[in-house]
């Protein structure tokens, strides 16, 4: 039977450097390690001598074989042990990995828990401080309501008087400003300032300041002599300013032009529309437009009537009359006409009386 030995061991390995008693066994073992084909016949041939098997040769070769087998067995045992150890490590790796992850998680959890605990302690301390502050504030809270009447958001009577005087003093600049805007589309600043003053008086009126007898008398005088009217609605206050301006303008004749009349209306609506309120019938945009149309028509009617009235007076005195116009700016109620007939006593009449006479059916 042919037997070949081909171990998977490198030829450069030094594991075959075993000290045997003879070289014949070493040679055969060396051939086997190198991968050479070694047959039983050749081994027996080495053992045999001239007169049969030589004991020393056989011993030599067998010792080599025995030692080599021991070595290989030992190596196998070592490899098996290493393999078992490797397999055990492989089996242990998931567990070690899991333990390492768990350990890391525990450490991380402890770390963040320590931070959270620290924050919670600080938060608890701050909440305690805040509660103490609230308790302190609650104790003295009534004191926060103690103020001088000069500190509260209200217009005092002295200031209301000042504002009312400012309204009266600035009525002519305000009407002039509004006239410029209505006919030229610019210069409305003074009119808007006047509106703000009136709205301040409105606030004082709502608060009851004008229930004070002295203040009530001042307001009534302003209404009667200066036609200063106060509403709590910006729309009505602005309408009053526009109406006073148009009814007293010297440019009333311009309104005979449809084009000019429409533009004046548009300019007025530019100021009034933002304050219109569709909730109420008299404050809708349509109602505001009707108001402006009515105001313009009354202005035209007055202008025509005044011109006719002057002509009628001239006719009454057969042209022998002179006129002296004592006009108060933007106030036809207080504007007068001194009529000086040639052969009769002179007399004074108001602008409104002249306009009424002109629009009447009287000859």
C-alpha cells in the first residue's frame, strides 16, 4: 500500500529541527515534511542491511517517526486549544460588546443624571427665590397703586384749558391748511394737528373733565363763539373741520366747476374714508360721501345767495350805496357787511343775512 505524507506545514518551518540519534530517520522525516513522496518500500530498504533488518537503522527511523508524531500531536493539541480559545472569545464577544455598551450607557446616564440633578437643585432654589419675591411683592402690592393724580394717564383740567385755547388759537391756520389740501392736495399738516388736539379734548370729555362747571362753561363758550365742537369719533371731528373750511372758503366760486367739485370731494374722502365705519348707517362710506356732497352744495348755494344779496341791496338803493366788508377769516357767522346808502342811514348786516336775502323770493 502506498502512503503519502503531505502536511500543511511550511517547508521553512523549524519544527522539524528535532535532535534525533541518527540521520537516516531525519532524512526520511525531512523528505516527508518537504512533501516528497516516501513509500513504505523505500523506508524498508533503508532499514534493511545485507543480512536483513538492521536494528540500529530501524531504531533510528522509528525514533524519528515517534518524535515527529509526538510533535505533530502536540501541535494539533496546541492548535485545538487555540481554536477552542478563539471560539470561546468569539462566543463571548457579543456578551462583552453588550456589557461594554451597557456600561457606557450607564456611565452616560449617570453623567447626565448628575447634570439634571444639579439643574433641578438650582431650579428649585430659583423657584424658592421667586416665590419669596412673589410673596414680598404681594405684601406690598397695594402700594403700587398709590400715585399722584399727575402720574395717571388722564388730561387734567389745567391741561384741558390749555388744549382748548390751542384749538381756538389755531382754528384759522387749521382751516387754511384744510383749504389748501382740499383744493391743492397738500398742506394738510396743521389741520391734522388740530384734529389731534380735538381728540385729546374728547378724551378729557369722556373722562368727565368737562362736567366741572368751569370747564363746561369754557366749552360752551368755544362752541357758541368759535363753533368748536367735540366728538369722541375722529370721523365727526374731521367732518366738522372740512365743513367749516368749505362753508367759509373764498374759493366757493371754484366749486361751480364739476371737475373741481369732484376733485375736492375726492380729496375730502381721502381724509374721511379711513375713519368710516360700516357698522352704523351715518358712518358708512356712502353716508360720508353724501355728507360731502351736501356740504359742497350748501357752500355753492351760500356763495350764489351772497352775490345775489349784494345785487338786490344795490337795486334797493338804485345803485347809490357802498359796502364795507368786515370779514372774520373762516367765520361767516361773525363776518359783517356795513351797508352805506347815499341818502339813508348806514346799517350792519351779517354775511348770512345777505345770502338769505339773495336766495329769497323777496324783490
